[in-house]
C-alpha cells in the first residue's frame, strides 16, 4: 500500500494525499486534537472530521479523486498517523 505516515509533533497540517479510498489511522500518545480536511477546487480546505482526540481508524471514500490531510489544531503529545491507499 502507498500513502503517508509519520508522527505529528506539533500543530499544523501533515499527511497530504490524493485519494478516492483510504484507511486513516491515528494513535494518540496523550493529548492532541486533529481534524481531517479535504481540499476544495479553489484550494481552500474544509473539515470532514473535526476534533479527533483519541485513537482513530476510519475508511475515507470519495466518488472522485480528492486531496485530504490531517491538521493538528491542539498539541501536547505526539500522534502517530497513517493514511494508506491502493
């Protein structure tokens, strides 16, 4: 599987990926808040999931190719993340 993976170590956006189908996973070491966002044709980002604060796994599906990212809005401890797609 291809995708993006790493560790969130502060506030800001990470893991930008163009997908139609993806598995999004986050493992929280402590306290943080992460939004999942999708990019509009204008380049603006909209929230599709807001305020994830605990371990998370979800499948994201879009009928067309969409660019998604994780955006950490509040940070105290690291968050390991993975966005996997075929």
